[in-house]
C-alpha cells in the first residue's frame, strides 16, 4: 500500500531484511554486504530455534488434548452389553426424533489391536461385519 512492503508483527521482534535499521552504521557497499552476511550466518540458528519452538508447541498441545479430551479409557470385554450408534440418522433430514442408539447387543469378538468389535443380539444372532469402538456405548443394567 502506497509503495511500502507489509511488515508482520513478528518482524518487529526478530529483525528481518525488511525491518533492519539500514540507515545506522551502513556507509558503503562493504558494510551493507557485511550486515547481510551477519544475517545469513544467523539463519541456521533462527531455523533451529523455530524448529525447537514448533516441537515444544506441538508437545504442549498434545498434553493439553490428552488432559481435556474425553477419550474412552476402558475397552470392551467379551460378554459386555453395548449399544450401537445409528450413523444413518445423523445424515438424514427427517429423523429428528428417531433413536440414535440401537441395542442392546453383546460383544462376542474383539479384533487384535484395532479397536473393532463383533456384536450379537441377546439371542445370539450376530450382526454382519465389525463395528468400530467409537460407535459403541457401554450399557449398564439396573440391578
């Protein structure tokens, strides 16, 4: 705008080519080249610092997510009662009042380290295919 380059706020803290004070101490071409050489020498350090900052930020975000996220801690065991989420209702427009969960079903088989389960109705009739653990909700009966 009006012949000026945009200056980002980060450039005010970490001087770049655009924000360096070129009027101070630069008398000739040699001092200009020396100033630019100092910037280029510092470039690897700046990149390493940015990489380290990014790693620390990602680690902090992961720790925050692990603390806040509501992840299922317990896995289903064979014989547990569960409800299965009805995913077709989420995509349909006219099913506002329909039940979101169907069941109860009994867990009959667990896939090896995949988090998927095979379930069957209470009379023993198995549902076709495997069901992901995120689509199951543990059912607690009243005693």
